[in-house]
C-alpha cells in the first residue's frame, strides 16, 4: 500500500522527508505541498490567530485574494502592535526562527508618552525582573523626540509575552505605538500596511 523510495513500508511512525523521499500510496505519488514564505505588514487592531472566539479581525483578512496553501504566523505580534510578521507553511523554517537558541534579533520602533533622559535609558537597558522573569533588551536607543513623546529603537533576541510593553511599564512609560521594523537582517521596508507578499530568495537568505 505505501512505498517509500521503492520499498514497502508498514511502520506508521516512520519519519520521511517530503522534499527527498519518493512516496507512493496505492500507486499514486504523494507530492509535497509547495513551500510558501510571506512577509506581512500587520496593522494595529488585528490578532494573529486563525479563528478568534471574540470575532476580532485577524491577519488572515490581509491574505484574502491570494492563492495560498494554509500558512501560519511565525511568532506573534499582539493586537495593538504593528509591523513585520512572517507567515509560512514550512514548519522547520518557522521552528528554527522561533527557537530561543537562534537568538534572532528583532528590531522595533516604539513611540512612548515621555521623553526619556540618559539616566532613564540606562535603567531600561539594565532590565527588570517581573514575577521571576528577567526582561532585558539587546539595545535601546533614543531615535527622536518632540513635545511630550519620543521614539525609541529597541532590539530583542527573545520574545517573552508583551516583553517591550512590560519592560517599559515597569518604569512608568506608556507605549503609544509599537512597530516591528526588522527580523534579523530582513527589513519591513515600504510594504503597505495590511498587505502581504512573497519573500524573495535573497530575503530568505537574510534569515539564514
């Protein structure tokens, strides 16, 4: 019934590589689903789940009209956050990027409702411990300020739940906008908000 590489297989637990092994079931070849790698500029106010019990808008609305197999987000951006989100049907690729051991940096531009001086920036860089969880950043820099707000650039190589918001809130800093502008060396660029496109081979190479 099942042949892999020309040999009959009866072990249902046998691991196969769909990109390498020729698999035939009852005489019909099983073809691997094409791999899809997308970048999406997530708008504020949508969630990254497929089906939301609260009937909120999801990122999948941004994919309507595209001829795609089922794809999943690589990691998350919370509802109030914006910017670069990867989506794929390649679980190996997704797991590699999400593995904490990869230390893949992610860069954010964050608008805050205060203008931090260097002393406050140093306190942010030192990190905080909340509920036995250490929250730190690889880098925090002041990009610009005006009036009562400022923009910070924050780089993380880990992604704890609401990491940046909790780190800033611990110092009494309100987040007004949070935009992910890069994953590793892959920039969001000028991709329009709420739209998605396929990654190029060169862009995939930037992600290793």
